[in-house]
């Protein structure tokens, strides 16, 4: 079965440079894995500060904006009914997931202790769920298409939701493709 993640890539959403802290940023487009810190502690710090903290800061505003747009433009043919509830669900799902990483997985990784493979598998499953939610977000917003006569709140909502999608895809990819493989079970050497 095709994973929801296969249909999502950062260049699909990101029309903004990605700020990775310390004054560094990378332009829109595919992010080469080599750009991320080789040191695992530093990589986890980037994930926590550049992705976890940013999702926590931005999602409550997006939920609020979506409630305003839904309430003010009920009759508009391009209005996105259910968008606020979807963003709220994304916020809650992400919060629960990030807490699992911050309280379980990341502390062991910082101590160079490989987490149980089942713990990583659980995170990968969560990531698939996040990607499925992003697919719903793309569908509900018509791929973030802003109607010509949209008010500033609607414009800010879709611009912010598009940024969230780009950030979340990059967040998932850095964990799936860069961080977690560092702790994948090593094959037992043969005789
Ligand atoms: Fe994370
Ligand atoms: Fe994660």
C-alpha cells in the first residue's frame, strides 16, 4: 500500500526558506541530508527548536484563524468547512507525539542508547498519521488555493497552513531519514 508520505515533499509546499537556527537557512527545494548536524545531540536540538517549538507556536493561531474564516464565510463556495477541527486534531496529535519523542526517545538517543525498535516503529506509524492529516489539509484547502476576493484573515490562514505543511514534511523526513536510521538495529557480524 502506498504511504501518505510518498505523496508529500517539502518542495510541494515550501515557498519560503527554512530557517535552521544560528542564522542559517536553506532555500525552498529538496533538502540534502548532509545539511543537518552530524552530531546527534545537535540534530535533536535542531528538531526541538526548529520544528517542535515552531509547530507549538503556530498551530493555535492557525486554529483560531480557521474558526474565524469558517464563521465569516459560511456561504462562500470555496469556504473550508471542518478546517478548524482538522487543524485542532493536527495540533493535538502532534503534541502527544512530540511529548513521546521528548520524554522517551530523545533522552535515550542523547545518551547514545538505542531505543527499542518497537518505540521507533511507533513513531513511524505516528508520522504516517500526520502525513494522512496533511493530505486531508491539502484536499480541504484545494491545495491552499486562496480565492481572489479572500480577506486578509483567509490569506494569512492558507499561507500559514502551507508553511506548516512544508515544515511538518521536513520534520518527518529529518527524523525518518536522518535521525532514526542512526539507531537502526545493526546486523550481527557473521563468523
Ligand atoms: Fe519530532
Ligand atoms: Fe516525530
